[in-house]
C-alpha cells in the first residue's frame, strides 16, 4: 500500500490527471466477497464507478461496485500517524484499503 500511495501521490503532483484508476490486489477481502472471477470497484465518484463497471461488461471483465462509506475512515485512525494503513478491525478490509488509497489522490477523480 505504501508504494502504491507514493505512486498515486507522485502521479497527482507531476501530471495533474483529471482521472486516476489503480488496479491492485491489496487484500484477500474482495476475493472472499466476490470470488476469483469478479473485480471489486471502489470510486470516489459514482458515475466513474458505473463507467468502469459498464466498460467491464463490454469487455467481458466482470466488475462489481463496492461502497466507500466515509464512516469507515474510523478504522484508519492512528495514535502514531495522521492515518493508519491497517484497519483497527479485521472486517471491512477492502473498504479500509480503498479509503486509505483515496486519501492520497487529491483532486483527481479516482477509482
């Protein structure tokens, strides 16, 4: 996660993209929830999330929209840093990983 946020933050700073999409295997939680043949899609922007899922449909890559609820940021509170990269609970691992990444994207529409 730490290397990925470095890449996201650098890309945001250097290139100022309007849209950023990262594809990563950060946790096993999506595989538990969706199996090995469906990708979970998190996004700050619902329209972007829908576009990615629709694109997957057109290309026969199954994708499923997953929530990015703000209240789950509680799982990332840390006594040692501004934000923790590991959740305080063993549940909601995919959501907390996505929320962690989303903190380092800035203004770009991210998924």
